[in-house]
């Protein structure tokens, strides 16, 4: 597993720097960084629901992308120009209202790209709502 160069506070600071206007609406928070992994949580609010009373797919996709970006930043440092090049999402069950959690794991970290597995849930990690594979292009 690659060794992180930033802790959770460092990654949160970079995310706020990259997206200064997002913080007032409840931007996700990195809660843990370890070798090859990060954990992220997005606080629940009413605007996240779709008809049917579950958290919407675009919200899940956004958190998967944010968790992967946080994972990449934690391991390469201040490279804000790293960009999503691929995101494949599997929706497994409806995400019930509640704080939305994501755990991202690095599958590959190369010089030009990083591939991450992201798992999302509200009820508990044993009841996944979605899973994504996210690839980030890393600038040279």
C-alpha cells in the first residue's frame, strides 16, 4: 500500500482550497487517512433525497468522486489538477436517509493515474448502498 503524505486535516484543507464555495452547503469531511485508504462522511440534509425517500444517485456519485479525489490527494499531496477520467457506479440498494459514508481504497497508484474502489453506505458498511471504481488522471 502507498504511504499517505497528508493526514485527514491536510486533505480537508486542500479540498476547501479546491472548492471554497462548497463548504457552506455541507461539503464532505475526510475523517480518516491510512495507507491506501480514506474514510469520508457527508452530513445528511433534506435536499439529498429523491422521490421515494432515498438519497439520490447524483449525490452518491458525487461522494464517490470526492472520496476518490481525497484518497489521491492524501497520497500525492497538493496536486489539485488531478482530474476524474473514469467513474463506474454500481447502485446496490436505496440509501436510506442518514449521514452518507464512503471508504475509498487505492487499487493502483501510478505516475499518470490512480484507480480507486469506493464503497458507500448510510446504514452500515455491511449494507452497501453503492460501489464505484474511480480513475483519476495525475498531472505530470
